[in-house]
């Protein structure tokens, strides 16, 4: 299982990625994260709500009232244009970060050259 500390800085990226195709509400986002992560990561509701509120405060998502498929009133979130731009930048940053860390991990796994 991946620790919450290891993934903390990427929750916003995950949420924005899930909102790119269309609006969703927090419980549905949590379910989708759980389905995609499997046993590797479990997001806490407080972490998710903090993320969507932070993204909303930053103008990266909009919140609006709606109704879930079961008929319950929900607050839905949708990504904004600035959110799409932020997502693109953060995805590039993630790829660069992963590449850098992989160099260290791969180098050490091979026994290093120094």
C-alpha cells in the first residue's frame, strides 16, 4: 500500500484528472480513485474534501448543485479552463519528477556506477 505521505502532493492532480472528462461529486471521485488504485492506495474522505475545496478556492474547479443517479442532492465539481492548464503543467511536472526519481532508484537497483 502506498502511504498517504507519499501521494499527498498528487491528490490534486488525481482529482483534476478525474474531472477532465466531466463533472463529478466527492463520493463518486473517492469511488473512482479506489477503483483505479485498488489495494495500493485508499483516499480518506477528509483528504478528498480538502482537495476539492482547495481546488475550488484556487479557481481550478467550480462547484454546483446537482442530483446523484440515486436522486440525492450532491455538490458536483467541474474543472475550469485554468484547471485544465494547471493539470497540464502538473502532469508535465509529475513526469519529470518520476523520471528523476526513477534514475536514482534504477541506478541504485543496478548497484550504481560509482
